[in-house]
C-alpha cells in the first residue's frame, strides 16, 4: 500500500539547487552541503533517513512540517456506516476533547494531554472510516458542520500547524478559490469527483469557525447541523467583540478621528467581506457583528467619514496551554525525584 507524503522534495532536486546557488563543482560537494543542512535541522528525511542522498529519497523542510495526516497510514477495510452516524460520533468525540483540553474561553489547548488521551486515540481510529464515507449524501448543513469540525480538530495531531488545514479550507470549503498569498497548490478541477462533496456557497463567517492552532484564531467550538446558523453567527460576534477595537475620537481635540483596529484576516480575505450590502467596505460587514457600544461608535464614524483603519498582524504563535511547573520545596529544590 502506498503512503502519500506532503510538502516534500527529492534529494536530487536539492542537490541541483545547491550546485547552482553555491556554484559547486561536483555533486559530491552538494551532498556534503545538504548533509550539513540536514545535521543542522533545516530539513529531515520523511522516512527517518539520517543521511542526505543525491537521489529519489524524500525530505521535508522543518518549517513545512504539518504533522501526520491522521487517516492515510492505514486503509479502512471495515464496514462503511451511514454518513449521519459517523458525523454524530465525530461530533461526540470532538466535544469530549474540547471540554477536557480547551481552556481560556476555548482559545488555549493542552496538546500534551490531548495527544495521549483515549478520546483522541479513538478519534484517530474513527478518521480512517472517513476514507470510504459518502459525503455526497450528507445534507448541506451537516456537510458544513462536518467539514469545519474535522478541519479544526486536526490541530490536535499537528500541534498547531496549518499546512494540511489550508488545503481543506481552500479546496473543500471554497473550491477553486485562490488563497490570498502565494502558496502553490493545485486546486480542484471542475471535473474532479471531489467537487461534488465541496461546499460551493461561501459564507464569510466560516473564517471565524476555522482554527489552525494559532493565538489569533477564534475559540474552539463543535458545530452541529441543527444549530450551525446560530453557531456561525455567535462565533463571528465573539471574534469581533474580542479582536476588533473601536476607539472614539478624543473630545475637544481638533481633527481627532475614530480609530478602528482590524485583525489581518479582514485584509487577507477582503473580497469575502465586501459582498452585497457592504458597498465594498469591510467595516460595514464588521458593523453587523460588533457589540452595541462599538457598533454605535463605528456607525457614527461611517456616517461622517471620520475614521482611521489600521490592520493588526495576526499572532502566529501556538495556542498551547502552558502547564504550571510544580512548586519548589522550601530548600529551593524541585520536589520531583530524579533517578
């Protein structure tokens, strides 16, 4: 059985690159340079190779590491259940993991405890059944909930990396749309059989349901087909309330304007927030999801055209919950016994 590997390159291609960029005379020199990079941890062999070879062996840059895709190492050969049953079981397991391992308004995750939990191991086994699941028979709301839930929970296995998640978002939730930055990925062709399972209608609120393991991400939430409309609305309002800052003009100061701080997600995906009813203005979309006081200030600023918008960079650090170290004993030593 063949196992797919993602974000990889073959040793021969790197050797070619090193010879060209470093102007090396022999391929042996390129191999030595590659080995130095490998020893320094710049890249590694995806099949646990410790030596760099000028051939077809696969390697991956450390910065491109996306963790293991949960359900590709084994082929599902068991019975295929009804999609609705699998979706419900998936939701149940995800709910257990969020309840146990998420904290601080579900924005921080205890990854160490999650990775060794029985719930995560059970979920990992369940994902193998996804290989044979007939998604085309899922009702629209169930499909939306299933795609969002399975995408955001992949973070638990990857410890907060986003490469695999980005494929899910751009290909399944919004097929055929290019990402706003230069990532080279093949999009679904219109004749691709997977298109029938894709969600063709794009809802900008989904941006605030997707979690890729970063501190700038929305709170974790398990979505259900029955309540997804209300949940999408709630998670969008929660994100805007916590991350959009609206500061009114200073009283008595000439030319003072309302200042609006917008997270970079609104700039990266601007086209998603400038649809009908916005007049092409992202702020008019945001206005509908702000708390009353912020909305009042922003509405007045929009009416008189007196405002300044600044984009706040996203915080790409891992949304990991840091455990409190054990207390020191009175003599200043750790109570942990070392052997």
